[in-house]
C-alpha cells in the first residue's frame, strides 16, 4: 500500500516535467474538493480550476527537468494518508538551470482502489534561519 501511495509522487513529477496538465490533475481527486498551497504568498488554491490555473502559470514560467526525492515519510490511517516530502526540483528558469529545495505535505485518500491527492502544500526552507534556530531572523 505504501508503495502505491509513494508512486503518486512519480506520477505527479512525470506529468509536471512533461507539462501535461491533464496527467498532473489526474493525480488529484476528480472532485472539486481539493486544495493546494504553493510557495508564493498568494498561491492558495481551492478546487480543480484554481489548482489547474496555478500549475499552468508554473508551466509558463519555468520547465522542470527532474524531481529529486530526498526524504519521504508516509503515514497511513484507514483510507487516508499523509506524505511529508523533502526534495529538490531541477528546473530551467529564464535561461538558468536552478535547483530549488522544496518541502511538501501531501494528503491522500483511497478512492476506488487508487490513492489520489486531496491537498498539497509546498514551502521552501527559510533562508534566514540558521540550523539549530527555532525561528527565522532578519540578517
């Protein structure tokens, strides 16, 4: 079961790198009861339309080449699961190759024998927070 849940990460990454919005949205539950939070301050999405619009904007701005999974922790409770993920997205942005560290929390539910996403939250580590510090500080 855990492998089926984790395989959704690769499904998402493959679709995202191919800029295949339909395949990427297929990772999510097919209802409108989904949400996503991106790394941008205004990236708060509820429903398929908003999640799709955010992804389309990302596809326009950059091209992802690879998702590098560094750490994945999966917790399963009945027909729901939570994945905590640390990764690097390798992408091309405005002619530059970038490696962007990202943290994800993905909430899934089992639906008709498949695991689908109902929520994805993305964040970047605070650049102004040193190791061992509890809070980011101005530098």
